[in-house]
C-alpha cells in the first residue's frame, strides 16, 4: 500500500526464515507500572477517504482501520507468522475453494454478533463498482467479481457467485482461478467484516465507523486527531494493554519530532531527515531502528501521451541511472535507507537483488539512453511530493543529480500534506512524476508487483499496462505452490526492468522513537507499532 497498511506471511521456506529474522525490533525505557486505561498518542495525518475498510490504501486511514477492525486472520508481529483471528480455521484442498469456520463470541462495537454474512456482505459491497471503493480490486480473485465490478456500465448483480453463506459461522470462497497464496491475502483490512447497520448508511459509518477490532471509534476531529478507545469485549488474541490510541495529525514531521522530545507525542511514525543524525543521541534507549518491508520510488504519469511509448522507457531508465542512490542514502538520509536494486523490498519472500538493472549509477549510459529515447518531454521534470512527510531534502538531491548528470531541469513540486498529494495522484492531476512508496500488505513479492503494476490494480497510480506483465502475473498466481509463485513473479519483475513505470530508490527502515510516558514499544516489519502491546506508565 502506498505507504499502506499495511500484513505478514507464514512460510517454512528459506525465504520465510530470512523474513522472520528481519521482522521486528523492540525498544523500551525500562520497566515501570502501567495504566491499562490510559491512551497514548501516535503521529498521523488526515486520511484520504472515509474510514471504510475497502476504501483505504494509504497509511493515515489504513492504520486507523487496522485497529478498528479484525478480519479472518492477521499476522504475529514477533515472527510474521499467520494467526487466526475471527476465523477458527480456513480449509482448502485445491487453492481455489476455501471453507471458512468462524469463532463464536466475536461482536462488533455496537454489540451485534460477527457472522459469516457480515464478511460476505462486506466483500460484495466493497467489490461493487457502484460503491467506488479504492480497494475493490482486492476482491478480483473471487468468482463473479466481474459481475459486480464490470469494466463499464452497471453491475449485473450485487453478489459475487463465489461467496456462499452456509450458516452463521461458515461460508465458502470460490476463486475464479487457483491462487496458491490467497489465504494470506485475507489479512488485508479490505477483507474485514461490516455490521448490518453499515449498509443502511455507508457514508455515516465512514465518518463514525463501527468495527470489531481491539479499539473502537470515539471521535474524528478532521485535520486534527482521531480518538479511539480499547474495546472491552474484544475477542482477539492481542488484547490491548492500554486504553486506546489517539492519532494526531501533523503537517510536518519536524513538528511531530519536537512534540515527541517534549513528551507531547508518545510514538512517532518516522523521524524527519533533519533528525536522522541525532535522534539516537536525543532519545537514547527510546530510539528505534528496525527493518521495514517498504520501498520508496518515483512514479510516472504513463496515462499522459508525453510519458507513454517505448522510447520513453529508455528515458525513464536514463533518469534512474542518473541518480546516485548510495550518496543520497549515506548523506541526506544519514544511512537510514539502503539503495534499491529491485522493485520489491529487501527481506520479502521472493525478493531478488539486482532485478532493476537501471538502478545502478551510470551517467555515461544514462546520457546515451536519454538521447535514444528522445529526451525528457520539454526537457523538464517535476516531482510531486507531500511536504508533511520529510521528503524535500531527498527530492532536491535527486533533482540535483538529474540536472547535473543529464542537463534536465528538475524541480520538486510540494503539496501541503499527504491527503492532498494522494488525491492529486489518484485523481490523475499530476504532470510528469511523483513520489510514491509501498509498505507491504503481506511480505511476498506478489504484493509489491501485482497490486502496483497489474493493469487496473487498486494501487496502479501510474496507469501502467503491460500484457506481458499481466500474463506472467496470472501464471504466478495460479502456480502450484507459494514458492512457485515467488519465482513466477520474479519473471514478471523482469518486464518492469525494461519498462520502468517507476524508479525504485531505496528500502526503508523504521527510524522512530517514543516518549518517556510509554514503554514496551516495538515495531513490526510493516513499520507499524505493535499497538496493543504499548503500555502507558502509571
């Protein structure tokens, strides 16, 4: 998810061992008594869309939703292994038909029981083209998706034929084709259940959501904060050790860091670039530096005629080869990032180093490719980014490389905040290039590739469309095993290396910290704190 919420995998392959080893890092500031009823604050921003599970593929909305809702499964933050939540078990013999058995006792925050129909109704609603949910593509594996989400016109029906309720605690999922790893996709928040009342007033519920997760909604003061509190009847395995989370909106990461240092903010998302050199000294044992399954990239507006066509592939390769990633990550980003060599984040199952052949600095070859491709349209490149995310410094550095190495005029185009930038990107109001990133929804290379580059995918913000990539992705989805899917997606990634719809820049780490008022703070490989484990000191 662009910055999305972000999910983990269970595999017993060698790649899984590497994933688990890189998973989670924790930090604390000593042991103290805690107040289980007290809330803590977290650095956030205004969500792009209403708080509906199928309508968030960015971090500000996604992080709230993942706390308000629980799906069939989620993933253990300590080792990235899948764990059952609302599901008692999920059975399949052919990777195409799945039988779901629900646990009893789960309720929504309004007290109504969570039943099989709440999942089926929610998924049908999220998939329906009339409801304009940004994550509708997540349901495209299910048989009958095209009937509720046609490419044009009205849906033929309101229900996908692949979903069948058997009784209150059982339902079946039939896919259009085999997907060896489908069970693991079910941890994505779009697959959450919705209470019966939602369907009477979806807009109202989007402003005052009622979920089934560890925290329940209290209030939303737009552009200021979203307040949640622990749900006392939560039935999940991860019961909160605190009284709730307050998601505070900040317009700059510098302001958030200043609040963290003065104990007016408890947990940060990421420290700003200006603090990377000093935050470990500033915070001491309260500083966090842990791996994260995420990548930073520059996307292009391939839906614009100026940026489409085979010759422009060479131009995008040239721009990529003009960027000195190693120097920028070591200086501007203070060693907090690692130069990308692939379109998939390091540590993810199926990651293959060196797939992006144009990710290595080569000014001479960049100049040749730029000439062969006919040059950058108008000899000018504008990179749009959100000013509240601490991106100015590295965008300026990238533009300096492009100007100096290729003679192309390059400037940053800051939008005031994340919501504004995302609205411009998804609304196709960008001219040329834009900052983008992807935080794993599940740590398999399929997530970094299918959800971002497949034609019509929910997070395909560039408008990229390649029949060759799509076919290889389809073959990978239908592979016999998860490991075969990994290999298949590596082949599809090779197509991206030629087309360069995005320029991979570097892999993230979680560089964060927490106040003196909280303890037992740790982050998972998705860059999220383990929310329910945070303790507020008594």
